C-alpha cells in the first residue's frame, strides 16, 4: 500500500504526498488519525458526513496546495448538510482562485477532532550527519515561540520515547491540568515509536510532519499530516 | 576493518620526510619518536644516509623490516604517492600530519578524496590529515608533531583518561594543563580531518584499552552520527564518556567550518545523540577534563542525595543550588545523625549540623572535624555522595586526618569531591596532599558541583542499562 502511494506520487512527479495519502501511511504504522473519505461533489460530501456523524471538517486535497489554510481550503466544525454543501463549494472556489493550475483531487471530509489545548507535534526527518531523526514538540498556538522540542536519533527504544516526553519543558500539561485528568503517556510513546519505525524503514521519505496530534486522556489522534519524499 | 593497535602501539615506525634540521616538522616528529624509545625507527629521506644516528632510507619500500606505522611529515601534494608506497609495503597504519586537504578549499578536498579512494577497502588505518597525532602515555609513545610536549616529559605520567580532541593545538594545550593539575591521561588523540579514523574507531579502541577508565572527547562535528551512537551505547556500558561539543551558535559553526571542514548540524541533535548514547555532556573543555578526573578517581553516584561539609556557609549554598538544578538533592540530616555529629565532637557546638554541615571559621588549631563529620555522613544511608569544601589553607588540624585516613573514607564506595578555595601560599601543597590521598580537588565550587552531577548522570545511566554493580 505504501509503495503504491509513493510510486503514484513519483509517477506524477510529486515530492509531497497529500494529507489523505500521508494519513494512509500513518495508519499503516498504527498511528491513529481522524477518519475521513474524499468527496468529489457536494452531495457526496454530505453522504460521507452523515456516515462519519457531524460535526465534520472539510479540507482541500490537491498535490499543489500544501498550505491548505492559506488557500482557504479548510472549513471546520460543520454541523449540517447545508453547511457541508456550501463549505464544499467555497473550498473549491478558493482553491481555484489561490492556484488556477492546481489539480483538485477532491475534498477530504473527516471527523472533527474534539478541541483540546493538549496538542503535540511529532516529526521525522533524515539529516545528513545523523540519519533518521524523531522529533516531539508541544503544539498549539505557541509552538513557534516556545520551540519546546526534543529529538532522538531513530530508531528509538521505549525508554528514549519516555525521555523525549520528560525533556519537554511543558511536560506538565500531560499531568492533571486545569480540571482535566492526566493523559496516558503510553499513547504518545506509541506514536513516537511508530514514527521512529516509519522514518527508519521508509527510506524514500525525507520528512514527515504530524501537526497537530490531539492528546486526550485515553487516546491520541493525528489531525493533519504531511510527508515529503526524498 | 583493522583495529588501531599498530597506530597506537607500534613497534616499528617510519618517519617520512625525516630531517636533521631543528624546527622542521620531520625533525620534531623524529625526535619525539626517538625519545619514545620505540624499538625500530626508520627515518625516510632520499637525500640523507643517516639522521640523528639512525640509518636513513630513500622510501618506505627500501626499509628491510615490517613497518607498523608511518608518520608523514611531507607537503600535501606528495602524500598520495607516499600512501601508495605504504600500501605496496603493507604498512599497517599512518599518521598524516600535513595540512592542505579538505580544510583548505576545493583543491585540498580533491586531494583528500583521491587518498580516500586509494585506501578504500584496504587494511591500512590512517589518522588525519591535518592532525597533531597521538600520544600513548601508557607506553610513553609521543607520536605527535608537538615540539612542546617533550618539555613536560618528566611530569607526563600514565593516567586513566583517554582524551580525544578534534582540535590539535588546543588539545595539546589542554593536555599540558591537565598534567600540571595532576590529571593524567592514558592516551591522547587528535583526529584532524577524520578521513579514515573516526571518533567511533577511537572510542572502540579506548573502550577495550585496559589502562583507560574514562574517555573525554572535545568535539566540533560528527561525520556519521548513527555509527557514533551505536559505539557510544556499547562503550558507556563499561566506561563513562564525557563530551564537550563546540560550534553551537551560528558564529561558532562558521569558525568550525573553516577549521576542520566541519559540517553544520543543529546542536540539539548532538545533545540527543549524547543522551541516547549515555555520554555526559560537559559545558566547557575544562569542565570535561574535571568531570573525567572525578569519574576516574571516584565511583559513580548510586542515588541523588549529597552531603556537604564546609567551613563557610556561603559556598555550601552555591553548591547546593547547582546540585538541585540538576536533579540532585541536599537533604536535611535526621535528628539522630545531627545528634551524633554533636555527641561525637564532629562539629563545633556553634556550627550547623543540618546539611550543609558548617564547621564555621577555619582555624589552624581546630581538631579533625572534617574527618569525623565526613565519616559519620558516609556511614548513614541518608547520603550517597559527599562534597567537602575547604576555605583557606588549614594544612594541619582540619585536613590532616582526611589525608592520613583517606582509605577509611573512600572504602564506603560513595564519591567524595573536594573544593579547596584559596590563593594562600600553602594552597598548592594542600591540594597536592589531598589529590595524592585519592580525592579530586577543585578550586571552583561550581565545578565541584558539576563534577558530582557527572557522577550522578553516569550512575543513573548504569542503572538504566542494567550495569550497576
């Protein structure tokens, strides 16, 4: 499955995988992601939304549009068939205006992850002197400012994953916090181990960015993801 | 790939470019080899018949016996030809002292690549180019191009610290500073451009070297981080490794690029690599040596509880701050222990017994409080390690007993470090006595605390990998 996705992108001369493709690969490695399907018409979007259950999120899927929000290609928290239909049309219109040459595959209709302030970023890269590397950071609005991140060379062991979490200055947000129960750290550890395995095994992947991953007390969910090939 | 034994412990050495002219590289290297009393010495120079009493040969190919090591003291452009002769002669190792390779721009980089191709898949091991060489202190083999180290010959004694420096001249300078301080090395390596022999190779060698107990690395860059990590993981199971890595800031990285052709990489990845590999990261090169010294003389910390005995309250606080910032603790002593300190006349009645234990003003006539209080603290389960702070130079009374009966304190297998702070005339003598008794002694209380942190980190690592004994 992964090799099919990668060779398809190669055939089309793309280095960037779409969010849909990226999430397929994440799921193949056991990383939980928000569920969704691709719709090519407003009616189909509604059909998928009914299956997933409202509220849903709609995101443009185009190999040429990597920064979906910048292109007006993301609509969140849609609660009815009407909202889904109009969001679908608007996204297509915005995308065409943003980049008239962009090939539009469709609109990704996905479950709306419930909001939480506990967001993390997990990434994998390939560095010239270090080889595959795993990154963990606190996500959310201050990610650029605080740069609260930790790294390890992949492959990592379970104890390394725990130490990566321990190294974050803001690790306290995973404990009982503002009336929220503490989170099961093991779920974050599992994501780190999975990303480590992925970046180590998939030599054609140069960069992998899961941002954000919502962290709930008993589960985690990747909401957006991007994979770049070497 | 072949090991480094012929490089570090050669019994036959050829000096290519040997010269009788003082001041020439080929003279310095040859003199160093001669003073090292290596069994077979072969000066190589087509223009000479004999140099410094040794028969001279036109090339390595003309040498009658086997050659373990060739020292190349010739201009860069002549190196490829000599390397091909070394390959033909089956020379086991070489040190290329000469500069003018990757660090010197495009033409030099080409020259280096040319040699890399020649030696690919061959048995020969090469140190350098652009390096100072190595010093096997254990055997007394000075295989460097340093004209200065031989001046210290009488003070250089075999020690337990293997030192790997990415900077040549600075490495030698640190070596001399260490010697002056009584910190003795087992081996010193300078790798230069690291064309063949890498940090990982030296680490592997030092980890098996019975005379090396601790390894220190002064690092600017790493070529193969994954390989270094694999080796570090193995080495740190048996020996502590302390690394100081420079080139953190952008300006620092630029300086490095023009120095040894270092490649830029974010410093966080280095921290990750060291942590994953179980190495201790020092903040400066002097700190690295000091940490290695502590690790070579004292056992690692089993827990995190530190006792401090001082004759000035202030220094106790400074040390406590550093320890607590790094995961260690300076717990208040139990009432029982505090009572013992008083009852057994281990502290003056006006001193503090809580921890830090404060003996107050240093007076020459004061009794053996340091020894008595140290022993009581070490005997309790309440502390895992001890820092003794000595202000002034109380040669008699206060310190004489810890020197005389050091064994009684060291047998607890709990680390003891001493911070001796003074510039009074007797300070050097006091330090010397304490060091000879087996204690690492530092002037700076901050450094003393950081060295305790190193003992803590290594103890923690040993437990993590299941190697705590």
